[in-house]
C-alpha cells in the first residue's frame, strides 16, 4: 500500500480525490510495466506538486480503455496545502484527459476499496448501420439491430443478490462471487443504448460480461429467461463474451 499504511503518523494527512479520466490512452488504472496508467500519472504529478513521494490507492482498478467520471483515490502527505486546493493545483499539471473533480481531507481509517460502497457504471452501445467516428472512443459499435425490450426483460433476472460466478473472469484470490445489483436500467435515445447498473461491488469484468450477454439477448441468440439458468450454472462459459472496454464508464462511487 506504500505510504497509505503510514497515515497513522501524526504529521500525515489523508487526502481523497475524485478522479475523472478518458481511459483511451491508458493501460487501465493500476501500474503496469508495459504501458502508462492513471495511477502512474497521478503519482508522478502529485509527487512533483507536493515535493515528496506520493502513492495513491484507488477505489476501482479500471481496465485498459475504460473511462471514469468519479473514481476515488486517496494518498497520505506531509504537505500543508489546503486539501480543497490540491484539486486545482493538480489539474494545472495533469494531461487533459485526466481531471480531478474534488479533493478533501478524510479520516485516517478511510479506505477507498474496503469501505461499503454503491458503484454505478454505464455501458454504451452505438446501434446503427455504420460507425460514427465522433463516438467511437466512448461507445461500442454494434451493427445488428438490438431489441431493447428483450434486453430489459433479461436484465430483470440480474437484479438482487446472486452468485455472479458466470459473469466474471476468474481470479484465484477472489473466493466470494456473490454480489448485489440494486438496479439495472436500459435506455435508448436515438441510436445509443445505455446500460446503467448500480451495485454494492463488481467482480472482474462483471459489467462488461453482463453487457456482452445482454447484447446477445437483444440480438436474439440468447433468450431473456436463459439468464436465470446462466446464473445458476456458476460457469463463465455459459455467459456471452466480454464486451469491449471503450463502452464502459465508471460513473460514481457512493460511500454508505
């Protein structure tokens, strides 16, 4: 955790950031040896700004190409700069595709990943005959017509507390695959379909696998009622492919 574990020192303050970014040019949130990441950029510019080594701890380790409007990160610092001013100062240094939306001081015991949260994601599908180059970075283009009513019918099976093992990429360290989806809404405006999902936590690739499966339902290759059987199977092979990352945005994280 780096400096995060040292925040109990009386000389250190813990600062929370709300971070928005266009993930197109980044290899996700978490540091990677083979490409630039959001975490790496924040660490570098915060360290330069505050004149000390800074290592942020993020709430959600978004994947390569995934966007965020409200990811959360914390760090510890000896600097005396007012917490609410850090966002303004940092934004003058960051690249244009990363912007801090807010900064404030939080208690030492606050942890962005282990606290109880409600997370909201949106997955956008551009459903039309030809691609639109102006929307290619923030939606997944899908040529075949999608039946939104079928997708809504299928989505209803996913609301509530379920074992989502069929809807995640396996990670050996994750033993509990039970999560609660509070709402799963699908709206269509023009040729853009938006899947909006709120839950108490999401497994690795869970939202993108749900999106990929709902796309198959909308296209007719999976029946809406099959979702119940896919859940019960607890088998990743029963769900559809993982939808592409560019359609996904982490909208917000609420601490409850």
